[in-house]
């Protein structure tokens, strides 16, 4: 459903969470594997570099331009994945390019009441959590701990998804 055409390696965007869920059902049926959206806490752990973290402000660097397509360098569009420097786990585009949907539902105060280990907000709400910033984002939206909410049934040119395979 992507708005931006002609780039085989660009992230998929413009998909609603319902469309992503339908895609996951079909992918799982075809492959016999189990793919899913990451929990917000899993996404952040991966973005920060996991157990290889060097404590960077952005996923893989303290210099945002090294790791992200964002407002200052993206020319108002997505770019092929893998053109910027990866983070410590070898993951590309954890900052910028497109916001990435997470399995969690949006609650701005969730972490004040959540369990300390593996929190997942599964209480359905109006919004889903999105992480990572996008080609439209300034630096304040691309740092590793920045959170956003995505309107549940709204297509957005700057929101996509990343999958976890169990």
C-alpha cells in the first residue's frame, strides 16, 4: 500500500495496524513460522543495541545523520533500507525513514504502572505505539527513547513496521 513507489528496498508504509495484522496472518500461514510486531520494550532494547549497547543517543551513533533518514536529509521521502550505518546489533534504520508500529497500545503513563520485565500494553485503545522517528522527524523524535502514537485506522506515509520472528 506504500505511497512512495519505485524503490524495491524501501520500507512499506501507509499500512494500518489492521492491514499489518492481516499481513502477519497470511505470512505466518505461508511460511509456517511465527512473525509478529515487536513489543515496545523489545523495540527499544533492540534500538539501544541490546547487550552490545554503547549508550548512543540514537540507534548506533551519537551523530543522527550517520544512522537516519530524517527531516534534514531525507528530501521528504523514504529511502532504501541499509544505506545508513547499522546499530550495534546490525539493525538498520531504527531511527528515521519510517515510524515503526509496535504491538503495544498507546498509554502515555503505562510505564509508571507496568511490570519491570517485558512490559506489553495489551489493553486496546484508540492509538498504537510507534517508535523510531521518520523522514519527517526532527532529531528530538529520532532518539532511541522517543515515543509516538499512531492513529489506529489512519494511513500514514511516514509509518511502517518491523517484524520479529519467534
